[in-house]
C-alpha cells in the first residue's frame, strides 16, 4: 500500500511539474532566432517564417459565411484570405504582409494544433486580452506571427501585437 501511495505521489509530481514548465515556456526575444525560455533554460530556436497581419472583418467569417469564434481559426482564415484571394487588408499605411509558409490548407491547420508562445513579460490576463482582441476583430495595430522549429522538430508559433 505504501508503494502504491508513493507511486501516486510521484505521478502527481511529474504531471504537475510538466504542466508548470509548459505553462511557463515563453519567448524572451526574437530576431533571426527565437529565444525560448522554459524556466531558467533558454534555447535558440530556428525561425522558419514570419509575417504581420491586420485582422479585418473578412477574417472573422469562414468560407461558409459563419462567424468564427476561436482566435486560432481567425488567424488561419486571415492566411486563407491572403493566399486564396491575393488581397492584403490594409489599415492606414500598413496592412497584411505576405508569407511563403501558409500557402496550403495543410499548413494553415498548424494554427489549430501548434503550441503558441508569447513574450515572457505578458501575464495570463494580457495573453487572454490578445486572444479576445483577435476574436473581436479589435486588435489595436497588427498581429505579428513567427513560425519556428522547436528542439524536438515540431513547428510552433510566436504571437505578439504590434502598434
């Protein structure tokens, strides 16, 4: 019985520490590489591509005319609109930028499954605010998206707002 209790405690400790370390992963800085922080460890990750998006009203509606309610779906729809129509939404002197990565439906599905990271200085309320701004189509400026490769080879996304 003591053995079973000890194993249960170890399993709970492992799952708790894994959840905490994944939740604390964030981006310290980005330039040519992404500096991904996990606790006290910082690793440089390979940057694959990046772009800036203006979330417009047409990005909030899918091809069936339905209002999208998830920020991941809206980001995917933005890239679909850019690559299917070739029209870049503008906001003042700036607007959507092309990317060479999200050219196919298969690649746009990455928005639905990939790990998404944010700047380390953002708390959970600020991250929730970014997601809500995207869903509401009320991003004050633009969304910056960087696609990068993690050490395990999986692709991930770094999101921030600009402006």
